[in-house]
C-alpha cells in the first residue's frame, strides 16, 4: 500500500491520505478547489472544479495512474444550481472517459467550498 499527500493541512488534522494505492487501484479522497500552492480558493464553482481536476491529475500521476484510469467519480456540490456552472469542467476532464458517477448536494466543511470531487482509478 502506498499513501500520497498533497500537503493539505486537512490531511493531518483529519487523519487521512489524499490517495491510497493498493494493487491496481487508486482511491483518491475528496478534493476541493483549493490551489494547494497558495491555499487560495477561487470564488467561482467552475474554477473550483477545474482546480479539483488539476489536483486529481497530479495525484494520479504521482500514483502511476492517468485520468483515463478513472472508473468511478463522486461529486459533492453545495447547491443543485451549480451543476450548469461546473459542467464544462466535468466534460473537459472526463467527457471522453465517462466513468460511473454520482452527484450529491450537501454541505461541505468550509463555507467557501462549493465542489468536492472523489475518484477511484483502476489499472488492471
């Protein structure tokens, strides 16, 4: 088993890894829209979703996977009206891959967070 970290302070505070690689699987924890270099959060849901996918891409690469290995995605958004706003980022990142997906409307742990994306990748 291999643990991967993005250096987010939430990982240590909440006791989790950004991703875990086990065999041919990579489980990426929910990623929010922070730019981890600056820990800044964009104001738009679209920019947050784009940042989520940029982080997911980097984490998968570190784990030896690619975006095309994604087989499952779970989206959490804070308001159903955000779907239209984030749709371009979803289509750009996963439109050709078309993994199994679930979208949930729920609150997130910080008020500035509008989007959280979790993926599972398989290389087999």
